[in-house]
C-alpha cells in the first residue's frame, strides 16, 4: 500500500475562506501512475487537480487532471501549484503540456504570464444566442475562440444582467463551443461600471462534462483568453482590470487581468491554504 499526500488551496480567493476555486496539489507524483492520476481526478471531483514531479528544464513538471481528462494548461491549477511550491521563492517556471509557464509569487498573490494568443472565428450569433438562451442582440461584440494555452470561446455580452440570464441548451452549446481538442467551453462576460468610476468584468464560464452542463468557480485560462480577445479588439494598453466570477453558483472568485504595453498577458489572484490530506493507493 502506498500513500500519496496532497495540499488543498483556494485560488482567486476573496476575503471569505470558502471563495475562489479549490485545487488539490499532489506535491510528489513520482509514484503515481497516469491511470491513478485520472482516478484521483474523478475521486476528488474538483475542477482540476495537479501532480508535481521533478524536471530538468523548469522548476517542476505539472500535470493537470479534471474528473474526466487531462488538460494542457489551466490558470487556477498553475497559480495554486506555484503557491504550494514557492517556499519563499519570488518566481517559478512550471512545465506543462502547453509549455513552460512563468509564475511570480508574492506571498498569497500569485501571477502567471500566459502564452501569446492564437485565434479562430467563433460561431454565428444566432446559433450562439440559442445555445445560451439569450437574444442575439445581447451579444455585444465578436465571439472568438482564443488560445493562450487552452482554447475557449470568448463571448462579450451587453451587460451583467445578460451574463446572469444565460442558461445553457447543452446540445446546442456543444455544437457551437467545441474547441480543437473536442471539448466545449465558453466565457460569457460584460463590463460593469462601479460607483468609483472604475470597471469590473462580470463573467461566467460554462463547459460540458460527461454529458452534463457545468459552471466553473474561477477560470484563469479563460481570463487569459479574455486578455487575448481584448488584444484582438485593439484595447488601449497597458490594461488592468478585475474579473469577478461565480455569481451564478454562489461562490465568488476574483481574478486580476493585466495586459502589459508589450502585449504580455498576465493573470493573478489570491491563493490561500485550507487543508491537506492523503490517499492510500494499492501498489
């Protein structure tokens, strides 16, 4: 019998303990097989979990598993894993299937630099609106597939009320929001003016998993892809804005998006440790 340990953190946390997106980090995956990684992803049933092993050309090699499949990159697993591994280091380089991701660490504030974006045209507005159960007129810009490490459909809406109104027609959603890897996922978002004159992005991320519609707590990869969408729209740079996610499922995540003058896209947030544990696995 072998025992494998993990640490549990919340990524993109607010002031509340139970906020942001939970992540389990298995800090020593040297004795965990790929089959066991997939089984642990299903067992824990979190959005993602990560497995860390030594690496010659980066600070660590990281594999990311959902309950159903492995991912090449995802934002909150990158930030949460870096937080667990940092041990006072100000920066880490994490090797993933999507490449080596640089991460800056400042206490609980962790920030990644995403890959440069690539693009594909999005679906027709009428089909997309039907998939989201809204009117085409509520889509306020050009939907695009954007890939800063994990391709997703980015959908701008006219206001936060439209974001809240979205209710997936799963069959249609899978037709219009499927990426090149055969997985469906979309970020719907809108700008909201705050009392102090600043703006916040209100967002929801939907995907399909095992024939079910799902909504994520806080999606760093989609936040990076939103940065790519804004670059495609020639947004004035540098740009810094907060994205809030999770209103539709009653658990708020707060993500910080920065697009630098040189067009580098950075996504960050607060990471807090909330627990640890172990699994007993058969040898």
